[in-house]
């Protein structure tokens, strides 16, 4: 492990967007470049997970298990309730 750098893992969950492989790759490339610059970390240390969650499963799989129980910890807090 390289202690001189952050080794971030970005985990994105969202409703299905229907993005093409190229659109997803462009998104990942842009997000990687942004995180690399802001965290002063080489891009090779950044990983990104992207999971689409159907809208009818969002409350059960994301809101109830990740967002609501950890309401004080997100860098950006939700501006909606479920």
C-alpha cells in the first residue's frame, strides 16, 4: 500500500439511467480526473463502483440501509425524505 497517497473508492448508486458503455466510461474518466485533482492522488489509485438500483427498490436497498441510519455522515446530506 502507498501511504503517501489517498486510495479512494467511490461508490455510486442511482436509479437506472440507461447510459451507454461510452457514456459510463466518460463519466468514470471525468470523476476520476476530478477526484485525482481534488485529493491530490494519482488516478491509478482511484476505483469507482456504479450500481443501478430500480426505483421501486431504492427505499429498501439504499435509503433504509445506508442513508437513513447514517444520516450524520454523508458529505452531502439528502434534501428529501422517504
